């Protein structure tokens, strides 16, 4: 009984310091790393992009080994190439790391407490090493590039100076795609138990791992997302414009006017590097004229607006959004021989939601409120022999001032239920 007690005490004494040493830091071993590839300006995990099908199979194999290893941390590091603004690329690298984290948690929610997300941003150290080892570069060109890379200038300034060199484009084509990635590295805790001469029981603990106990098996393919999909030769598409018409305006009914369709369209521009913000314009131009009834509805209105979507855009903007707009209009509105004509400007804030319908169509719903300020003049139909329209003015002719009346409106300014289509789908570069 006493030898067994001694053995257990010694065993516990050896376990405590051993738990402070991750296998990944051992000089004898290095943790296996899985690389997930991303397209240009993209932060979406796509199984059909580049070599991701094989990479995700490796990741699936690695995560299935968790029950047989002492896994402590999965470190996810996002990276980006050097083309573009440094601050934006740092955010892009972070989004890539978070996209991999979301992908893992979607299929393996038990890993919630083991994931560590980091952002390396632009990989200048890797780029410098590639330049230094590039034997095809003339000696003078290599020294000049290394001098720029090692300088104290900002990353954006370095990029601007490197762009002037003829070798920059070749690196963008051949090397930069290898930097658009996120790596997943497992770290394990090793039990380095002491050997006690008097305790032969420790021989039975030889199964404890001294190296990363993971064998990557690409043939093991059980990740649900890795289902057959139709490949696109040049990567996924992303719309550039959205064109829509307001169904509420198309079916407008005005008392004593009847069904009065208001021609309108809305054009939304999706900036290539934006994940939340879009720009757009609305145009309405009803030109109804009923001379015999003295009824007119003539409006030329142009609105400029900006939207901020709550969801980050992957391929198409959708979901809830806030927007701000400003508009300018000219109008001539007549009713029973009385009318008003003038000009005005306004500003609004609103909220809306967009739903995608298939690959191209979408439905857009929103409402806005704000203020509209107008200058106008009333007019009436004359009762004299000429039977013409006149400004409703009875003062001295020399004192007449055009647009002498003012009107300020505050309240609802816009409502729309629009059906639209995404246009000019641009092939996203896959570098």
C-alpha cells in the first residue's frame, strides 16, 4: 500500500509543472497548420475557392481528433496582401479570421472556449523574406526594394514607392494571392511525467502524447458545408448596381385624379470595397396634364441617399439598414382651376429592409421622415376672354415678386415598396 501511495504523490507532483508547457512551443515539434484561402477583398469562407476543399478537409480531420488529444487552443490568424490601404487591409485580415471562427463554431460549437482570433494584417515580414530570396531580381533592384521595405515610412507610403518599380505587378500576380489567407494552428498541453524507478505502473502511460497527436487525413470528409457545388472559373460574382421601381408610386391613386402612376426609378451603387455602405439616387417625374379638368400633376424630383446595412455584405447587400437622404424638386400641381408651382429642397432619415429573391431580384421596403421647404406661387384659371392661367396676385404689377410664398413641411416624407434587380455583375478577382 505504501509504495502505491508514494507513486500517486510523485505522479501528481510531476503533473503540475508539466501543464505549463504547450506542445506547440517544443523545439522538437511544431503544431500542424491549416491554411484557408480567400479571394481579393473577400472575407467569406468558400469551400470551392482555390485549394479550400483540401484545407477544410484537413481542418475537419484536425477537429475530429480533439477527443484523442489534449487540445488547449485553436489560434486563428487573419492575413492580407499589401495592395490597398493599410488600415482597410488590417480590418480585412480581422474579418477573415472571424469568418473562419464563425465557420468552425457553426459546425463544431463545442470549440467556443478554445478559439483565439488574431490579425496579422499586411504580411510585410513574409514579403521581405520573399524579396530577399528572389534570385531572379537584379542585385540593384533587390537592394532598392529591401531599402524601401526596411524604411521607417508608413506601410501606405512604402506601397506607393514600391508601385513605381516594374517588379511590383509581377509580385501582385504571383505572390499576393498567397497572403490572402487565415491560418488555424492547434496548440496542445503535454504531460511530461517523471519516470520513477520503483513505479512500473508509469510504463502503461506511454500513450500520453509528446508530439501533436494529430494525423491529417484529407480523405476524411464530413464537414456539412463541403457538399458539391457548381464551380465558377473566376470566383463568385458581386453586383455593382441595383435598379428598382417603387411599386407604391406605380399604383398611386389620388382622389379626383384617379389612378395616377408616377414614373420612378432608384439606382443603388455597391462600392467594391464596402461591406456596409451604399450610395444611391431616386428620380420621379410624373407629368400628368388634364387641361379640360384643370388638373395637373407635374413633378421633377431627384434624391441622393446613403445607406448603412446592419449585416456585412458577402455577395449581395440585404437585411435591415438605416439611410439618410437629401432631395430637390420642381412642381406644378393643379386642381379645379387652382394650382401651385414652385421649387423646394428637403432632407430625411429613414429605415428599411431588403430581401433577396433568387440570384438577381430583390424586394426593398422602407419609410422616412424629415422636412421639406418650398417656395411657390399660386395660380388660377382666368375668366376673361383669353381663358388663360394667371398667378393669383391682385397687387400692383410692379410689386409682383415670383416665388413670394413659403411652405415648410415636417413629417413623413417617403414610403416605398420597390421591386428591383441587381445589374452588371462583376467577376470578383480571385487573387
